[in-house]
């Protein structure tokens, strides 16, 4: 007489992880590093001074920080600054982020 062994159910192993971040084209939200760079740029400091009155007597860089604390770190602030930079026309060979323009 042969006894039949009862087998346990099979063990299944699968890989699960964090969902991948979707890939976007030309849509880069500003990172905190971008804002840190932006605060040090004289054009942004001028923009902040025109947009928010400096009542504390802070230097231009500190006032730019204060401006971002008041207005926030949203895309609307960046868009407003980029538009202001383009219409001012004081820096024709420079991007709003301080990089030189490369012309073909």
C-alpha cells in the first residue's frame, strides 16, 4: 500500500516595489535648489524688491528670501518672475536663472 503524501500549497514569490515616477517632457517644477540659486541672483532680488516693500531694512538677498516666504514656492511665482525678467529687458544675454544664452 502506497501512501500519498499531502503537499502544501506552492510558495509564490513576486517582486513589488515603489510605483515608478511618470516621465514628463519639459515639465520641471522648480526644486529647492533652484530657489536657493534664484535668491542669490541680482535680477530676482530686484524683482522681489519691486513686488514686496522692504520694511525690515534687510539686504537684497534676505529680502528675496522673505519674498518667497510670503508668496510661497509655487510655479506662479516662477512664471511671474520669468515674465518680469523678459519684459524688463535688462539682461538680454542671460536666462532668468542666470545662465548665458547660447545663440545658434
